[in-house]
C-alpha cells in the first residue's frame, strides 16, 4: 500500500512537478489540440479536457495562455494547426520547454 503523500513525493521526484500540476498540464495540452483541430465546440472541448464548467475552463485557459479559448482557436486557424499553446510571455524555445513559464 502506498499513501497519497508517498505517491505525491515519488511522482514529483520522477516528473519534476507535482501530480496535480502534471494533470492540469495534460488537460490544457488536450484542450489546445482540440481547439486547433476545430471539430469540437467550446463546451465539448472543456468537458473532454476534464473541466466540468466551461466558464471555469475559459477563466483558467485565459489565465494560463493570455487569451480566451475562442481567441486561441481563431489564431490557430489563421496561423495553421501547428500552433502550440504557450503561456503568454514564455520565452522557452519549444512547446515541451514551457512548463516552467
């Protein structure tokens, strides 16, 4: 048996970030992909990304990326589907490097 705290400590050592932050990063990565693909509406994107409240999703997305999900979707459509979600002000060289921003 593994206690929750022991799991969290092992996970953070292995992943370099707390478990909940990892989960949230995965949720946002999925939401960005869904928004780039443009096949789901905003509420569906929120639900598929693990957010049960679309308004909360929008607030969190805007805080993380400096734009609303709709703004991101429009920009991604204009620039092409290869655009990655990167937090506003992030100077990381690639999408994979931005976790510390």
